[in-house]
């Protein structure tokens, strides 16, 4: 009788503890996994029992290696993690890490993601001095296309998602990453990219007007500049209207969550406990 009670109690209390899926964190450019420790600790504290994997590849300078290289390497790790968690995982990428994460979701059918949270990531590209100067203080945004839109420039991650509204033809000619994962340019993988993104249970796009690094900040939610630097929001963009990667389908089925938070600088998103509590935890299952 007493043993039965103990077993019953263990089951009763173990179930809610074990019910959260593992979380994988991917850090931003020019930093490493230590920058994501606060998020990891807060998730573990608020959702006890959650296993949190904090990716420590491509830290510091190696975060500038090309996007495809990072997607394939980190993707293999996460495929392994996913294989040992058949119930699925949740994925959170901060800044450049959110754009790597999306590449992984679109590319790896064996990475089974329930919720994918993009935390202030340049999903529609980047055209601004703030971001550029994080890495290349001497370069000027108006002319850096000459470097990035070349074979050599495409060896850097930032070149892979530099999206100069005044040089769209060159962007499409040279960029090997963003126009492909956005299905702006068709490839043999286009259908897979969309099908894989559509397997998400939730896509959460977090960003805000006081970011000051992601430019335009709406890029964190698939908004972007038109040809004269007017920002066109996601739902007016072809990527959405033509449902090129499934954003419209996710939206219409209630799976796309657009979260806009004012008052947060780019370097604070992953350091701010109330962002974790209010914008990350509620979406984790
Ligand atoms: C994935 O797991 C397999 C088997 O456990 C192991 O041999 C392989 O090295 C792992 N790959 C990565 C990228 O961790
Ligand atoms: C996941 O798929 C990739 C190819 O898409 C493959 O190379 C890798 O071995 C797979 N990993 C696991 C753990 O199944
Ligand atoms: C910029 O483009 C928008 C939409 O294409 C247009 O309405 C606006 O007049 C343009 N502004 C300038 C200054 O050209
Ligand atoms: C932290 O996030 C809250 C919103 O959740 C925001 O109001 C506040 O300004 C942020 N603080 C910092 C230091 O970024």
C-alpha cells in the first residue's frame, strides 16, 4: 500500500516536471554560448526539468564563417540531439543565431522543432551601420556591397545576409544564403525549405523599434526596405503574399507569433530576464 502510494506520488509529480521539451540555444555573432547562459539558467529555474543545450560552436571570430557552413555543422549536432528526443525540441536563436536556426529548420528534415523563437534576428537581411560596425568598424554601409557581393565577401556570414536595397541585382547574383532560404531565388531545395518550416508548431518572431543594430528592426519580423528605404512590413512582402516559405500558412493557422517589444537595445534581448519570462517561456511546450 505504502509502496503503491510512493509510486503514485512519483508519477504525479514527475509528469509535469518531465513535460517540457528540450531547448537548444544558438548564440549571436562575435559572442559565444556564455552570452546565452542567463536564458539557459532562467528556463531551468522556471521550467524545472527542462534540458537546455547551449551551442558552443562558432564562437567569437569563427562566428563570421559562412552561414551554410554553420548551418550544416550546427545542424548535424542538433539532428543528433533531436534523434534522442523523439518528442521534439524547441529552438531559440539570438541575432545571427536566429538566422542560422532558420536555415537548420529549413534544411534538416530530421531536426524536429516544436517552437522556433527568433530573438531579434535579421530574417529579411541587414542594411545598417550598427550591425556592420560590430564586426567591421571601418566599413561604410553604402559601399560595403562592393566587398560583400563578391566571391570573397560571401565567405563571411554577414556578407551572406547583407541585403542592400540599392543593389538588389548584385545581391541576387552573389548572395549564396539569404535569397535561397527565403525562396526568393528558386533552387532544388525550395520545396523542402518550405515543407520543413511548415512542420513548426509555432514560429515566434521577436524584435523591437529600439534595437538599434538590426536595420531595419522590422527585419526581425520579415519586414524590409523597398528600393527607397521605406520599410514594407511582412504581410506586404512577396515572401508572405506568395507564401514562398510558408509564413502566410503559419499565420493563417495561428502558428505565427509576432512579438514587438519597445525599449530593448539589441545587446539586451538575451540579458533581460523579463524578456525570457514574457516572450520566451510562454511559447515553450
Ligand atoms: C552524432 O551521433 C553519432 C552517434 O551517437 C556520433 O557518432 C556522431 O559523432 C554525432 N555527430 C555529431 C555531429 O555530434
Ligand atoms: C540528419 O540528416 C542529415 C542529412 O539531411 C544526415 O547527414 C544526418 O546524419 C542525420 N542525422 C541524424 C542524427 O539522423
Ligand atoms: C518610396 O516608395 C514608396 C512605395 O514604393 C512610395 O509610396 C514613396 O512615394 C517613395 N518615396 C520616395 C521619397 O520616393
Ligand atoms: C527589459 O525588457 C522590458 C520588456 O519586457 C523592457 O521594458 C525593459 O526596458 C528592458 N530592459 C532593458 C535594460 O533592456
